């Protein structure tokens, strides 16, 4: 699934499903800026979201060794 990650001054502030929503989110943050010299820098990164599950914690069954005599 493709996602668009929004960053404000290098820190992730959210992710959206479309680029238009990401730009809308940035515009909302920009409206809240109050000081003209302290404007934040925004960026968007597009990427694939992939969930990686943890490996199973079960131990593999112990192999029985045949005793050679």
C-alpha cells in the first residue's frame, strides 16, 4: 500500500493515502505558524508501507541423535 509521509523540520508528523491529502495536512500546519522568522520546513516522502511480523518464538523440535556404539 502506497503512503505519503509528512515531515516537519525532519520529524514525521503524519502519513496519508494520497499526495493531495499530504499537501492539505501541510497547509493546515502552515496556517498555524505565527512567527515569520520561525517558519518550519515541510517535506513529503512517498513509499510503500509493509508490515513485518515477528518470527515465531517456538523452538524447532529437537533432533534425536542416534547413538552409535
